[in-house]
C-alpha cells in the first residue's frame, strides 16, 4: 500500500466550502493543486480564502513561517476543466446532485491519464451510481471529508461495487499522509457518519416543529449536557441547509421513503428562502458579523 507521492498533482473540482478545504489540505501536504469551479471567479475567491486561512494559522503559531507562501506557490486556479488533465487524483466537491456529478465524471474521464484516480466528496450519493456508465468505474471511489476539512481528522474512503481495492488503499494511505484518519466504508446511503447523523438533525427539527423548545435552547442542551461540540441547528447552519437538505432527501429516496429519514418542511422552507446558514448569513441563526443570534 502506497500513498500518492507528494509531487503528484491533485485537482479539486468545486471551490465551495468543502473543495476549498480539501485543496488547502492537499496543498499543505505538499502537492501541486489545481482548483476549478464552474462559477466564474469562485475558484479565485476560494484561493484567496485559503491563503488568508493559512496566514491566520501561521499567526497563531499552528503552521510554520512561510506556510502561506508555500501554499500560494503550490495552489493554482484552472480556467477550464481541461486544465486538470495532468492530475493523478481528482477530488470532486460540486453540488450534491447525481446527474451533475455523473456528467462531470464522464468529462473528467476524457481528459485525465488512464491511471488517474477519480474521487467524490459526496455526503450521501451512491459511489456505484456515480461510477456507473464510465469506461473505468474501477478508478472511482468516495473520499469524504468533514467540514471544515483542514480541521476535521476523519475521512471516509467509500467503496462502490466496482471500486478497485488498490484505489481504495491508495486513497486511505494518501489521506493518512495528509494527517487524516481514514475509515473504509461501503457505499450505502449516507455511508457511516451521515447515516448516524440523520436522527440527530431529524429529532432536533421535530422537537422544534412540536414547539418543545427553540433552536438555541435545544443546541445549548445538546452541547452543554450532551457533550457535543455543536447542537443540531448550529451544525446544520455550518454545513449549509441546501447541502444538508439535499443529503436528507437523497438518503430518504435511497431507503425507499423510510419515514425515519423523512425530510423536514421547516428545512425545506429555509432552503426556499435562500437561508442556507453561515454561507448566506442567515439560517436558524443570524450570522451577521458581530453577533450570532437566533433568528426570531
Ligand atoms: P458549496 O455549495 O459550498 O460548493 C459547491 C461548489 O461547486 C460551488 O462553488 C459551485 O459553483 C460548484 N459547482 C457546482 N456544479 C459544478 C460543476 N458542474 N462543475 C464545477 N463546479 C461546480 O457545497 P459544499 O458544501 O462545498 O459541498 C460540496 C460537496 O461536498 C457536496 O457533494 C456535499 O454533499 C459534500 N459535502 C459537504 C459537506 C458540508 O458540510 N457542507 C461535508 C462533506 C461533504
């Protein structure tokens, strides 16, 4: 079992919260990293955010002097998907929609080398389904980071039906080299963490909808009495309701509408309003700079 060499080029597609975090992790580990996003300007903005983040870590003494310059030298933005052709590993972190991911993987297959690994950061979609229809489904696997990717140690390495064992081993070893703790999971809906976490969000939402207590109270109880770092509403605001709702829907669909996984109408309304949480400034909490307080 060998990890990718540090000199191996890594590409990240999707420069949102997760793609930016993954690009930072790979660049800090020493890889040349290329970041691409379909939204004009998004990858450039993400690069600036990554460099500011690394600079803050240097100021706090958590990263060595010069880390920002090192990451800046290794991290570039791609003007088009075609620029990712030299990557040994592509990590996809785009919108959580199967058809969009499948289309992207079909495009990637046309431009990368025959031995390149194609990984998806999907939270809940079937790796088997993402890989199906490709010429080389055996080189596809899940590489599922948690938010924020530079901080959270756990990474789920997810095996689809066709995934090659050597690809899974390389991803696990590479994640370890990146300072992460990989765990191997089969491609079931939600894998391990998002499956176990569904009732955490769902029961919080049900309590809120039944009027048992407000979001801030439930969060405080779970945090302070339960010992969790965040309550369900804080965590959903961090993840993004657009992403979290899409994951719930996908797990619900995949389990043949098992009522245990039924999505919440409250969350559906937040998504409809564009109140995605931290990333849009408002969710269950008001995230305007200066004060994080519950939305009345
Ligand atoms: P996000 O909404 O912050 O970013 C997604 C980015 O992908 C956007 O910048 C968008 O412009 C870009 N994009 C969309 N379609 C594209 C395409 N066809 N080609 C290139 N770029 C495209 O989403 P986030 O939160 O970063 O999630 C991304 C993926 O990671 C999803 O699959 C999600 O389920 C997964 N994930 C999310 C976590 C979270 O806590 N937010 C945690 C772990 C996984």
